[in-house]
C-alpha cells in the first residue's frame, strides 16, 4: 500500500497532464491549472526541506570543525541572512506589507546586487581559466577526430576576431566562401545548429521515455532507494 498509492497518484497526474496538453478544453484545462497549483505547493515544501537539509549538513560540519568548515559557516550565515531579510522585507518602501521582496532600496535587493551578483560574476570569471585549460587538453591532435575539432575551433576563434578578417581579406570576391569569417559563420549556423537540433531531439526522446516509465510505474526511483 505504501508504494501502490504513490504509484497511482503519479500515474493519474501524469496521464491527465499529458491529455490536458493535447485537449485544452474543460475539464482538462482546469485540472491542469489545479495540478500546477499543487506543484507550486510541493515545490515550496521542497524548498523548506532543502533549506533545513543545508543547515543540517553545514551546521554539522561547523560544529565538528571538519575540513573546510569556514566555508560552511559562510554558507549558513549567508543563507540565514538572506532568509531573514527576505521574510521581514527590511528596507522595503512599503514595509512588510509590500508585495515585492526586491523593491528598490530594500536590503534584499542590496544584498542581491552587491553581494550575490559580484560573487556569481567572480565564479564565472574563474571558470574561464578552467575552460581554457580543458580546451588546451582537448584540442590536441591525437587522432582524426581531435584534429578536426582543433581545426574547426581554430576557424571559429579566428572568425570572431579581426585577425581572421585580415588573414583572408586578399581573396577575390568570387572566393568569399573561403574567408575565415564566412567559414566560421557557416559552421555556427549550419553544423552547430544541426548538432544542437540532434541533441535536443535526443533529449526530448529521453524525457518522453523516462516520463512514460514513471507514469506506467516501471521507474520507481522517486519512492526511495529500496
């Protein structure tokens, strides 16, 4: 019974949502909206559980003084500070009755603009060095595939700079299809788009197959490890 009821709920809800997408008429359209409301409620509960789990894990690391506990302390303090400021709406022009948490002048907006965003920009700036290092290792011409990848990447990089334009500017107009900017543009708009479409089609098929397995009851991983 502990597994039968969740399986029935999952199967019924999944089937109704699929049918409602193709039949946007009563009563399916209203059921779709009702399920969306329940989804928001479940998501809110999941956020609460996630926040509690974050405090539990990092709080345990701080109390035991494990390796890297200072970072855990910063995580807990930052989480609690943003939570307190968001719930109390400190600095909002309309006070706690203001419907917007990110109103101009609020402490939440200030923390987001001057703490969170700079930290995010710093993280992505650091990722650029890791991408450059990974690209250097990946673009080694060890075989035919790696050589092709190296050549294509070199053309695209040159095509995005003035060097690529100057390098093939001497070619006559009838051979413009051999210029580096033209080749880079065609690679991005033809070959790259074709690869992206193939990936998206594969992802869509994977989502469909996984969803069907969950709805039918073949995939029961959401019920727990046992």
